[in-house]
């Protein structure tokens, strides 16, 4: 499975970004797609995940600001990030998992700063 993530960058506090991650290859066993993030000095943490049926789970710190969605036909997961805060600054990693499989993308940097 190959994961191609895009959409990171520099944004001012209060701004928005949209991350995308497209999966390709042997994806038949993939169920859950989502995003994790890791800030300097911190452990990697869950941001948001979505199942193939559309059930979502978001970290409390991003609820009401971030929205996760997926396009099953395109095998792509999206993370719409609104009202960004400096504490959202991190490397964001795409993750896909299913029965006996767990894959990570290369990471995309999101920097929230004025």
C-alpha cells in the first residue's frame, strides 16, 4: 500500500488547511483511514479516524474545528482543519489500517504561526 499525502503548509492562527491522503496498491483489507500528528517533543497522537462506513472518532482537542471525510471510490481521506491554533503545529501522518495491516504515510508539516 502506498499513501500520498498533501496539503500541509504555513497558516496563520484562525486559518484553514485541508489535508488529503490517497491510498493505492493492495487496499482491499483497509477499513479505517485517518490522521495522527506529532509535535516536537511529543508522542504521536490520534487526530481523527473514519471507518469505511463513515463512523468517525476525533480527538477532543480538535472537535468542532476539524472534519474528517473520505471518498471510498478514490480511496482518499481528507482532513479539513478550521480555526487552527498554534498548538496544532505538528507533522501530520496519514494512517490506513484493516485486518492485519497498518500503513503510515510520510508525514506533512502543518505550521500555525503569525
